[in-house]
C-alpha cells in the first residue's frame, strides 16, 4: 500500500509524481486508473507545496536572526 503523500519525503513525492506524469502522458492508462493517478498526483503536489512553504518559513526565521550560529525556532502549524 502506498504511503500517504504527507508521509513521503519531498524527494520521494517528486519522484512518484514524475512517474505518474509519465504514465498519464503515454495515454494508455484506463480512465478509472488515470483518475486515481491524477487524484494521487494532486495529493502529492499539495503535500510537497506544504513542505516547501515550511522550509521557506524556516529560512525566513533563520535570516531574521542574522546570526551564523542561529538555530531553528519551532514555527506554529495550522492543524
């Protein structure tokens, strides 16, 4: 069983998404399977975007500290 998109690393999600795109571009996937792959792809994109947003927030926090020995501060998440 495939992992939930949010449980994959960014790199794993990107690799799986590339595979889905390749399969869909070939055009020989039955409609029902294509829809499932498209739905999975949307989940992967959303989870990856969330990870990128979080990384950007961490970079901003570090940049604001302006210190070479700055550590990451926890950033409140919306849940």
